[in-house]
C-alpha cells in the first residue's frame, strides 16, 4: 500500500527509573533513512494506515487500524531490533507517549522473537485524547502463539517490533510521540469492587426490575458452534441464564451479547475486551475460555498469567461490572484437560475478588448417556449441553441471590 508521508516514532533510552529529562538518550532520528525503514505488513489492503502527524514542531506517528472482518493481521513495524536486543533486558519495559481516540478499543504492541517463532503482545488503553505516558512492563506481555506451549520473551532474540492487531479485532486510532526503555515499578494487580464476587450489582438491579446486560466472552462454545444459528438466541447457555433470570425476578429485562469467537485462547479473548465487551457497558461479564489453551497443551503458568491480565482489563475497561469466571468445560476425549485449570481459575478469582463457577461438577454428575449427549463432537456442546450448563449457572446465581 502507498506509504507517502510516513514518519517513524522516536525511541528513547532512560538510564534509570529516576533519570532526569536531560539524561534521555535519543536513539532514532526523524530523517529520510529512518522513514525508509518503517514498513507495513497487512493481510488485507487498507486495514492499516500510518502517517506523519504534527502538533507545532513536534512530530508523531499517526496510526489507524480498520476493522476488516476475517482479514487477519495488520502491523506497522519499527526498526528497533538492534537496540532492543542490546539494551532491552536492562530495563523493566517500555513507556509509550500516546494520544488515543477516546474509545474503549485497545492499542497493541507486538514482539516476535526467536526467528519469528514466538509472539508476545501487550495492550494499552486509548481512552485519553490527551498525551499521556503509558508504561508497559515486559511481564505484562502475554504469549500469543500456540506453537510453543510456554516460551519466555527473549529480547536478545527479537525478530520484530510493531504496533498492530488482527484486523478483525476492532478499529483503533491513535498517535505515538515516543517510546522509551525504562525502569518501571511492578503494577499492583487490580481487585474488583467489594461484592463483585457475589455478583452484587447485577443481583441488585435484577431485584429492582432494572435492565441488566450480560456479555458472554468466550470461544467457539460461546459462539454456538454445532448449534443451528436460528436456535442460538434461545439455546446457548448464557441466553438460558438470561431467560431464567427474567422468570425469577419480576420485571427484570436481561439483554445478552455474544462475544464468542471460534478458536480463541484466553489471550485472544483478552484483546477483544476493548471493542466487544466494554462498549456494551455490561452489568455482568461471563468468561468461558480455556478449552483451546487446553488443546494446545498450555501449562498452568501461562493460563494463570493470561487470565490474570484478562481480569485486569475487565476491571479497567468495564468498571463496575460483575465478573463471573466459568471453569473450563471438560473435553470428552482429553480426560483431566482442561479441568486441571479449575484450581488456577478458582485461586485467581479469590485473589481478584471476582466470582467463579466450576462447570465440571454439574457435567460430571450426569449419567454416562446424558454426559455423552452434552457434546456434539469432542469439544463443542450440543443444545442439550448448553441447557445443562445454562441451568447450572442459573442455579449458582440464584443461590447467590439468597445469601
């Protein structure tokens, strides 16, 4: 695609977390050579644009990622590999000077390492339309590729550094004035507001007959794979919960949003929070992810890391919403996987003050024939499976309402 007028971002090196401004070392200048090194990589033409932006004499990089369904990736690549390989590990992470578009959508930084083998991404908010410093520690990057179950981010082996997204993950528009390597204090993990672990806000609204919005964030099970499209509005597990709540609370009106995408791991669901969850201003977010992580054989450490980051982003992007983590559903031909993530999810939910409901017990309580009827294949639920799970979740929520 044409790249006339493209200008690269400035990258700075901060000698220490306490460094004064006059100690900053400029690494990349805005000259013709640097501009020529900036490149765009996109699966669908027009899914990303980048150009020079100026406020007075101060240059910046203007980026726009456009939603192109089924388009795959879109990246703007910066020529900083040498410096990151040499100096990156000396610091805790990067600080971006960013001006967002005021939306809930995330910006995204991607690094590929070890000959492009491993992919690590980190999100950052675009809600402020003023310039602000956004720190991102290396330990806030989460692994995206499934070819290696649990890789460590090897900055010395960096292959690519870019801003980007999968183009069907939502529009994003922002400017970046600078990037810095810096000492960054560890971020304290967020805890949800008191009562979230009991779904207090949602239940209060239901009891008062106020409208409630439920967003179901998940993978192909949530999307409704193997359930006929015309039946999904009534027969998917979260819709069964919604109708049951309306019957149980006089005057209640429950709206549901299906944020399920086939094939998504926990990390991929995390990135979609900005444009598929937050805009709906949910009262309750149900999270059913982990089946794909299990099929890829991801270890507990990776699952814990990405789910922890996902909870952080939900608390940040959907303030006040109740969060209900659903225990990963059993896979009929992989005994014990992903059920083993149950302990990871339960501990995280307790630490972060969100609700947790394990799906394994109500499914495993079925007799052999009924359990077999849950599945349309080895992974996906038939309508009967959605009914069993929906009724179990409904019973859990109604139980909380009586406490």
